[in-house]
């Protein structure tokens, strides 16, 4: 694992994407195919099965080092990253190392971790404690990263594909395509990934095309030019997916590369009415009558591998298609959107109108002002805003600016009081950057949202200092602070919720600005938020 | 109730028996100074008492007008009923611990200290005492310092790598203490000349005057990009992001500090490299030092005082945290 831990350190040390890409390519050129395969998987965000939860890992560190558990917990809060904290704590009992003794390749470490999933708790603990003591610090850190989740080292799936292309000479489009769908790491899979030979039809039959992603439109759509060159649709708040009909089978893939087979039986059933060898791009939504349901309703359906009949009846789902990437076995991506759209509309017309697959209707408009008026009604329709797509655009790969735009509704906002703070993770480690906000209910403040983003680095530092000097009480890493600072929060939607003490849940809360001009008595009440909730859910 | 030998007053840490203050933050008539860093040595005191080894630096820091009385390490000086002596703290050149004895009771204030070897100053001396007031800047067990020599070797390797790709290596570090320690550590590995930011030039000369052996160094002066290629340049952290940086074309920045032990701190500052080198004691040396002094009572200050105090209490030492105005560096 030495060369992989060196790669990790290099990726971690530089902020330059070019330097990262070069380091990745160098690793792919020199690593064994089995190691390279796992590097591809892990750097694209792949995770290994969890052997132990965070609490169990901290407890083991406490046992191994002799530090009391509160001190391990305090250290975790100070460092932010659990894997890093464990690595540093264990340093005090680590053995000294001779270079190159017992070097075990990355792929074998992963085999060991996977083998441990079927071992007893005690066996796992003994195994891990031993690994901690024997591994040098950099490798111990990588092992702990593997055991606690994704690597998160500032590398995108796209960058991995580019580096693979650099290392192999195979075009990045082919690499991306081969990595689409469910790619299983292994030496042979890696050799196939960088093979210069043409893919057989079978290899590509089950994999989706790389998704084309829209860019946010910040300003006035008039800057896009003539309105008649563009098509508009609602921006649905569901999950992006491709539906593949190939060889009589139906497959559904999420944008994250997850195989959703079995999760949406009603959509798979409807797909039987589609012709063979076609690929639709669209959005899966929870659906009722003629309206999409809020995203929160879709969540149980995403999580359930085989939904029961009750769930399917109470929360039916629907795929709204907006693009046709393949028809009659032909790749249509280089055709214009207007051509693809016409073919899609033809195809959807052949299936019943109330089926679980439908068309994402166009929003008709004659000029940008009219489109703006449509957008102002978006929240009442349970959609996030509008998509604006150039009619003559081809279907590209990844997020390329210019042809597809998402024009979201203005967020809802409310003024709330800061009541708790907790230290952050990653580059925010050791700073209190995770905040809990409250609203008034009578004379009391009721917590209703957590937010992490929206302040500048300078504001984060200033607020951290303020929190340290205005702490009322500490509960481990969490501090309650004097309720005197007001922040304007933005969020996309409000839902009534039984799981939250405030009775409401807000979607994507973030800090819009620090309201230094307001005192806490001027913050909003929970009733104000409920009023917004009433508007948002329309009941 | 027992009257404490040292007490926290509005002006700072005060000794009633000797009528003097230690590192006060407001003007007083008599200030015993542990070392010349700005949060410990402030201008405006009537009279300063400090270790003779650090007199040059202290003069440079607080101006020439203050009356300074110097003590050799270990030399006793009577203030009223109290006997005061200064002992090496190993933090920077001339840094001291303050020992205060009244009758048969002894208190020691560590000031900032470290136990790691440092070629620029006298090594820390364990001073047995009844009560110890200790700093706690890095009081978490995740802070465990690597050998300074290994860190210097990493810095040299980085300098070479920058040079071979035609870049400058800008190493940010505190201007007093850390910069000179780096120059002294690197002098064991190379004899090349280093360039210094203007804020470090006079201080480094004071170290040379005191007989500390370091790498040759020249002021950056008005050198511009082409002359800076392949050079190692030392500058205070405040230089990063300032117009001073415009002199560089292709530059990598490193930061030498104990905080660099944590990746998040390094990433937040946006530096290319972090080098773990501190002039404070790590967790293990903090705990070891408390034990070695034999103190039955410990007051923790300066940083993570609550964490260290709780840990000490659990090992049977009467420990409480003390809030001073000396910066919470975290």
C-alpha cells in the first residue's frame, strides 16, 4: 500500500488539478492492474463495507492507546477527520519500521478488509489494532480512510477518467463509457478498461451513457440570446436516471452510477411497452395524480431495494423522460435536441397516458419575460425551477457550459438565531463551522435547521472566535452559545415533519448573510416558517 | 483559605509577596518577562526583569527606553518576601521559566516551553515545585512532534524539488524563534544561502550576535522573480497573500508550525506543504513535564487548558484551568 499512500499524499498536498491528474496517470502506469483497479474504484468515491462504526473505532483507539474515551472524543473534534485522528493517536504506540518489510499491495489490503466483514467483532478489533501498530503513519492513514468511508481527496470521477486516458492512450469518452454503470474492480476489469480494442456489444449493453449536466444560470436568461433558439422544461426535484431497453431487458441507472434495478417495479413494467434498444434520459419522481410529490416522499422508494406492495401503492413513482439517447439501437447523441425530442415524443405517444413513464412536457414561451412568469409559479408545482436547453445542442458528457442551463426559483429565506456550534471537518477542522439555528416560539427558541455553508473564510474565523468567548455550555464537541447572533438562511422548500422537534424540515438550508443589523428579538418565529410551509406544500 | 503565591489580576499574573507581575498585559511597575514574543512582552512597563540571554531581542521588541534588569539563568533575586529565579524554557533564545519561592513554598511558571532539542537556545530545565503554571497550547494527544532533524530534511527535499522545476520555495514561519531555528537545523544539512523577508533580518542578526550558528542568509531586498528561482525564502505568515508576494513568479508555499500536524489546518490556509515544527511542548512533553516537576497542584493556561487540566485530574493531580489574556492560539 506504500505507493498508493504516496499517491494519496501527493493528491492531498497539491491544489493543482493538473498536478493531481499527472500523479494519477503516473500511478496508473506503474501500479499492478489489481491495485490500479482498486485505486480507480476508491478515487471515484467507492467505499468498502464498514467493519466498525465511528464509536467502535474510537473505543478501540482508546483501548490501544490508553487514552480515556472523552479525550479520544475531544481529539476527534479537534482534528475533524476520524481517520486522521485515529492515525495520530495511535502514533504513540506504533512500532518503528524497517523500510520495505512486509509491504502488502493495496488490493491485498482490500481483500483483508473484505474478509474481515465475516469475522467476529473481537477478531476485527485484534486485526485492526495490530495493523495500526505495524503500519507506518501514511499507510495507517489510508487504511483508516478506507475503513471510515470515501477517500475524499479532491479527485472527481472525471479526473480519474482523464488520467486513465492519459496513461493508456484510450479516448476519455471510451473510458467514461466503460466505467458507466456497475464497474467491478479487478485486474481483468482494469485491463479491459484501458484496452485499445473495440468493446463487444455485450460489454456495453448494460451500461448507461455518461450524463450531460446543466450549469446554473445566475443572471437574466436574455443573455442567452433569442428565446426561439431554446426549449424549456420544468426542473424536477427527483433523481436523474437513464432507462435502458436492451435485449428485452429494462435497466435503470442513476446519475451516480447506481444500478436501480428492482427499486421501481412500476417503471420497469411500463418500460415493457417501449421498443427494444432504446435509452431514455429523465427524472424519477414520486407522483400523485397529475403532480410530483416532494422529494422527501421519494426517499423511502430510493432506499428500498424491493419495495412492498403497500409502499408502491401509497407512493407511486414515475419516470418523466426528456431525452432520447439511443433509438432502434442507434446512438442519437450527436443529433440535435429538437430531433431527439421529436423521436422521444413519438415513442412516448405509443404508451398509455397514465403509465409510469411519461413525457417531461415543454414549457411553452414566446419571450424570456413569459418564461420568467412561469418560473415564479415553480414552487407551487413542486418543481425546483426551469431547465433551458438549446434546441440545436448535441448530448454532451459531463458539465459543459453553454447548451443546458438550470434556472432555479429564488430560495425562501428566514432570519434565525445561532444557538449551537460544532467544529467542522476537512479544511474546517478545529473551527466551529457547523451551526444549529433556532426560531422563536413564544419566549423560547426552537432549533429547526443546521447549516454549514455560506460564510466567507474571514467570517468563519470571526464567528469561531466569537463562539469561543460566548460559550454557555459544552457537550463534548458541541457548544451552546449565547443566543444573540442573527443569520439569514436560505432554503429550497419546507416540509411538515413529525421527526423534527420544530415540526418542519427545510431542504438545503444554507447561510445567506450574517445579519449584524438585527438583534435576536427581531429574528423570525416558527409560525412565520409554518406560513411559508403552508405556501410551499399548498395545503 | 490558603493565599496563593501567584494570583490572576486584571493586569496579569501577580505575586503579592514580591509585588511583581509575570508577563502582564497592562502597564505595571515591575514585569518579569518569560520571553520576547508579543503576547508575553508588552511595551509600557515601568521596569522589566528578564533573562540576560534574551536581552538583545527584548530590547528590539519593546524599544530602548524601558528599564531592563537582567538575571543569569539560575541567579536568585529578592523581591520583598519572594525569591525569583529564571530557568531555561527551551522555547526561543532567552526564554525563561519563572521560579518564585516564598518561605518553603515554590511555584513555577513555565511560560511557553518545549522539550525538543533546539540549537538556538538553552535546553529546558526541570524545576521541581509545589505548584506549576503550565502552558497548554497543544494539549491534545494528536500532537506528537516528529524529530526536528527529520522535518529539516523534508524541507531541504522540498527546496530541491522546487529548484529542479524552476520554482521558488517560500517557507512561512514566525519571525522570532522559528525562523532562526530553521536556519540552524538546516545548517546541519547544507551550507546554501537562504533569503529572508525584511521582518526577519534584524532578529536573525541578534541570534548571530548571541553566537548561534545558522545558514548564511541575505535579505530578499528588491530581488525579483528570475533571481528568486530555486531559492528558499523565509517570511512571516502575514506575508502570504500580501503585495509582497508579487515578486514571485512560480512559487510553492510551505508553513512550518505545530498546527501543520492537522491536515485541515494546512488545507484551510491553502499552503502547498505543511511542516510540523513547533516551539511548544507536544501533549506527551506537557504531561511528562508536569510529572517531572513533582507539582501537586497545576494551573493550566494558554490554549487547551481545560483538556489538559481534566486529564491531570484523572491522574490524581489537583489541576484547574486559568484564563489569561495570552492568546487562545487555536
